[in-house]
């Protein structure tokens, strides 16, 4: 997904994604969740909690079939929702913004009763539904969706030549801003169909494989798309405009590009970066995860968003990020930040997804680290190290990265930059690249198409490395402060004492110290250890480009 604000100015990044059947409710975190900045309101609970009427069912399939009227800026249609009941119950929770009208909700021919509360729609069944059985309902709705939030949620705009340009980017606002669904992160449909009727002459690019278009004979044409993988609600997208299309292939993966006619030359030049980008990520993690749906880049007027298999792009067909050097160290001008970041989310965000917004670093921290892997693959290790350390100026260390779950509160931007720096630190902790590359690939392959929490990653890493790094994860993700390596020199004795100062009492992490190029690995804990060193205080270095830590010397 995207970053909305950055130190020193209004910047935008974009990215995200997701996928499969709901995992069990999360186990209690080993550390208490941070207190929210403000108490959650009823709307936050309705939006974020995986409560009884969400947990009682498992989504299987959506068929979204809508008509979009650019003149009235309206949508009308239905979402057919198939789900399996997990417990006997007679109510489920769906979501649709309050300003949109529920026309009717049907199970077969039978109208269902419903109640609306803020942006939630409680759907009631005349008899209890039975655990283990599958049910299908048709949710008919209509109205004029209201644009809001950084990327608008849904926007009815004009392109530079004055023609209609309509697009969605609703990760923050939620998909219920423009269509009815079970709007949460834990549960995803396994497949989806998207049919969009629009005035003749316009093109709709949505997610998945393009099936074809049908002239409806009334001035409208229906565009049909099929998503053959689990997909998160916010990733489902409309991109409606006077697009031109060109294509390419990477092996048997179709690459499809949709841009405004005036952008065609720039796009043909800039989108050539898609192939080496996909190859780089495939090198580290394995095959592009949505192969049957293909890979698409679609021009939009905002910076970009990782809509699954239909990544949107608005980075001015230039390298860097909105023509800036994104990490300020001369590396990002070598590539198109939005192509590399948003597409990285196909692996982390869309294929491996967080089950709660609280753990969104699984999307953003990982994808920001993926940028770094891309740089390493294309431009070498030194450039990658420079690039990731460039992110330090964007970290604030004011709030923990993982937020309180169940209230849909987006974590601080540290989830991007500190998240990536933490993963780079973890690589140094492993201190064996063969093991590190295997860990990354195995982790992706293990969690692909799942919705997971931080605990799942910690458990996996601990098991694969055969050591308990839980306090390290906790310090970086569940605490605001960095660990500090305290060094106390006794130059007369030729010794240095060292220990970690950290909120996690069990915090212990190896680190390289001494002389650059001839590092000594020490194993500090939160208790003092003394070692001999021929180095004076000023000459004694710590590998802070490999480990994101504070250091004090006395
Ligand atoms: Zn992102």
C-alpha cells in the first residue's frame, strides 16, 4: 500500500494486498498490546473486530456485478456472496457504507431482513443456518459513493483530455465504500468474478484474468474479469478510462499494460522494468503468485496501489518516487519506485497477508525490504546496504509497529522503514546468507495464500533457525524504542564492558563490533559482559549499517 505522510513533507507511497480461508482466532500476544491513542469508537469495533457474526462463517466466493454511471457518479448492482457456516447461527455481519442504499438482500427468492449500524449491515436469516453447509445470498445495492481519504476510496475524475477516469483505492477506507462485502482482513474469498458495465468506449481493468466484453445494447458494455486466487476486499478494483493496451510476456506469464494514449511512449520505456523486477522477486521467493491471473500495470492519477494482479501506477513514468530520490542516498533514481514497491506486494500483502491491520508490517515492512532485495539483485550488495540505511531518516521510534488488534487502526509509518531495517538486522543476526535466503523463500512458500499474524512469522523463524528470537521480534515490533548497545571502556585495563539496554528483559542479540572489515561477533544480553580489546574507545566501532541499533559509549 501507500505511505501517506513522511518526515518533512507530504509524500505518498502505495502498496498492499492479501488472500484465503480464515485462520483460527489469534493466540494472545506474548506482550501486551500498546494502548490505543484514543479509545475505539463503535465504528472502529464494527470495522475491526472479528466478532461472532464474522467468525461464524468462512467466505468462499463473490460475484460482483455492477453498473457504473459516470454522469451520475453512481453504482448499482449486486454482490453474490457464497460462504460456509462454521457454527449454527442465524445472523452474519456484512458491510456497506451508510450512504449507499441496500435495495434488497435475497437468499434464493426469499428476501432477508437486515439492520444497518454505521457501515455495517446485520443480515438475519429466518431459520438458523447450519455449520458445515454452504449458502449463497444476493446483496443488491445502489447509490452515489462518496470520495474520501488520501486516494479517494473511489473517485470519479476526468483524464487530462476531459474524458471519464474512474478508479478505486480503498485500503484505508475499506471496500465497503463502494461495494457490499465482509469487510475485514482475516477472511478472504477463494475466488471472485467481477463484471462491470460502463458506457461504450470506456475500458474497465479489474483484477484477475480478462474474460471478455459484451455489448449490452443500451449504450453500455460489460467487462468480465475472473480472479482465480484468494483476494482481499480492498484489493478488488475498478480502473475505468480511455485506456490503450499493450502486452508482453515473461515466460508463460502474461504482462498487460493499460495507460492513457498520451502516456504510451513513457509507459513502453518505463514498464520495461516490470520483467527484471518480477525475475528478481521470483529469484528470492519463487514463482509470481498469481500466474493464472497474469500481471498488470494500470495508469492512475495517484501514486500507486498494489491491487492484486492489477497494480496501479501513477509515478510519472520516471525513476525514483514522484521524481525524488526516495531514500536520499542516490540509489532510488536507478529504478521506478512504484513499480518495484507496489509489485513487491504481490508476494507480501497479496499472497502472504496480515489477518488484522494491527500486523500490517507483514505487508509494508516486508515489501519495503523486498525493494532492498531488488536493489541487491540488480545493483549489488553495497548499493542495497546503502539503500536500506537511507531509510533510517524516516524512522521515528515513537510507537510500536504492531498496534492493537480488532479496531482497524493503521500502524505508524515505522512499519515500512523500521520494518525493513529490522529484517536487514535479522539477516545479520542469522549471519549466514545461504540460511537467510532459504528462510525467506521457505517462509513465503509456507504462508503463501494465508492470512497470518506476527506470531506466525516468529514461530516459523524460531523453528527454522532453531533459536528463540521472540524477544528480538518483540523489541523491534512491539516496543517503540530501539535496543541500545551500551559500551563502557576501561582503556587502562584494555577492556570494554557491554550489554543491551532494551525493554524486553530477555533481549539478547549477537552483533559485530571492533574493527570494520575484521569484525568480532559478540553475544550481548541485558547483563554486563567484559572483554579485552586493543582498541581505544574512539576506534571501537559497531556495525550499525548491518544492525539497526543505538550505541552509547562511556
Ligand atoms: Zn506498500
